[in-house]
């Protein structure tokens, strides 16, 4: 069985890193599939953490 590990940010599910396929001897044969394994990392990507940090900035400036 071939495997491919995909790392996604846990909050937004954006791609963090897609590893190369770990190939078995049956790789490329008809009917052979690649099993994807997902690992959740960190919290949110840069694009999705911007809004979160802006909310925190507003809360700290109110005091």
C-alpha cells in the first residue's frame, strides 16, 4: 500500500505541507490506490490567523 502524508492546519484545514508519496512495489499498477493520511498541525495559517490577531489587538488596546 502506498501512503502520502498531508499536514493541514487544525483550525482552517489549509495545507501546511504535502509529503511525497511513499511508494510500494505495486505503485503505478492498475487498480492500485494511494492511501492519504492527514496530520493536523499548529492552529491556523497566516491568512486565517490575521483576523484572530486583530481581535486580540483590539481587546488589548481597550484597557
